[in-house]
DNA sequence: CTTGCGGTTTAGACTCATTCTAACTCTTTA
DNA sequence: TAAAGAGTTAGAATGAGTCTAAACCGCAAG
């Protein structure tokens, strides 16, 4: 079930959008709510299907547009694994992604600052990096659960 | 200019292929030679165009097939950055990739074992990973050069 | 030799995630 | 009320990658 955004989240969305010169629209609210409701790194199609339950007239093109807007505003990250469909993640903390080879599920892995630092330190002089993507592929046993909001 | 494989490299190719139950063919030799000749992480199309210079009848499908075979035999790695075309890398040492935002060039970054270890250590219990991909996005100034063979 | 077999190569058709286009809607401003 | 501009929409277009079926080739059996 997709609940609509609470005060706090709507404010965050509002602020990030206007900072990027964009407006808050009903479609954007729904798409953002979908991302927050279930943090399982859905594909565009998954977002589309979930969002349609609450806003049946919503189009796939709009879902693409909304997600692109969110990425542009820094509200959401794209997650790519090999050539699979792009997935979307509203977790703004620095983190890596772990994909379970069997289930296909994607899990967030917290990234301690000291690891970030050691990573940055391997760059030879002259290399300056803004973005570092880390992704694990393997098997994650059991104790899946806990969808925080 | 694409030179053909030397003794040593042909042996490596031969061995890796037969270990994977595959044969050494003229097409595979040419495609592999292209990868070794210029280690700039070419796309399939780039490999195709370079290989055609020395073997004009070669087909794009075969380039896809050869590269897939090499990946299967562990001779070559695929490199993906966001949704761009897949690139191919014959560097078998553990390394990360750095993509220059301006030029699009992809550079290898050596990965010291201690960094690999610190990365593996951030996985919570129950998570077991065989493959770790690390990619940097940013700007690399100058001192590009040195295409080792 | 000649034939048959299995793996490889080839051209071209196809797929499907993503991007593009152009019409439509909504809100704001004159 | 009209014009402007941002956002939304359906559907067409794109293009990297995959699939298919026919041709090819090296080799071993008859
Ligand atoms: Mn799992
Ligand atoms: Mn460079
Ligand atoms: Zn995430
Ligand atoms: Zn590489």
C-alpha cells in the first residue's frame, strides 16, 4: 500500500524541487511517495505499476520524467547493475549496492567515511572524482526484512 | 595499427579457451589482438571497426560472440558506466575504473589488496560477494599516455 | 576421397529500455 | 479572456544487445 507523503517528506520534496527550479506536482508527489514507501530499488516499470494504483491516469513517460527530475535535484540516485533496467534509490546517505545473484534483490550497504577515504586515496595524482559507485554481486542469506520509511 | 598476437599471448588465449571448452579461431585471435593492442576499453563497435581493418569480412555478430566467449573464459571483463555501451577490458589484475566526464575516456585504477579487504569488511554478516565493481566519475588531467602491450 | 557432425560465423530480424515528439492540460500572469 | 510556460501524455523512434536460421569449416568415420 502506498500512503501519501507526510508533512516532512513533502517539505523535503518541495524544497529540493524549487531549489532546482521545478514545481511540486501531484504526479511527482505520487512517484516520490512510491519510492519512499518501499525502498527496494524499483525499476521504472515497478514504480509505474505501484504509482498507477493510486493515480490510474499516470503515464510511463511521466514516471521517466519525474525520476529524471528527482535525480537532477539530488533527491534520488540511479542504480545500474550491468545492463539491467535502471533502478531508483531515495537513500541519500553514502552507500554501496549489493545485488543478490539469486533473488535479484538490491540491498543498501552502509559506507563508512574511512572506506570512502581509502578509496579516494587510490587515485593517482591528477585524478579528481566527484562520484564513486560501488557494487557487490553475490548471495545474501536470510534476515531480509525491515522496510524503514 | 593492430599487430597479430605474439607467441605468449596466443598461448594464453589458446589455453583459456580450451579450458572453457572452446576453440581458437582466426576471428577470436583478431578480436583478442585488438583488445591487447589498445587498452582503452573499447566498445563493441570500436572493436568491430578496428578488427575489420585486418579482417574485412568479420561480422558484428561475431565480435559480440567472441567478446562473450572471452568473458565466459575469464579473459576479459565487461565495463559498464551508467547506461552507456558496454566496454571491454583485458586487464586481469584487480582494478577499478575511472571515467573522465569530459573526454569519456576510461582509465584503470590499481586496487591494492588492503582496499579490497576494507571493502569486503563493510558487508554485514550473511552477505557474501564474489564480484566487486568500483567506478569513479570525474576529471583526469593530462599525463595520459603509455599504452602498454 | 566423400560424407556427416558439431562448433563457429554470418546477415538480418527482433527486443525492449529509454528517449523523443508533438499535442494537450493546467496554472499563472497580463 | 488570452497568452505564456511548465508539465503531462500517447505513441513513435532509437539503438545496444540478442536471437534465428542458414552457410561454413575442420575433422573423423566409413
Ligand atoms: Mn536477499
Ligand atoms: Mn583522461
Ligand atoms: Zn540504495
Ligand atoms: Zn580496465
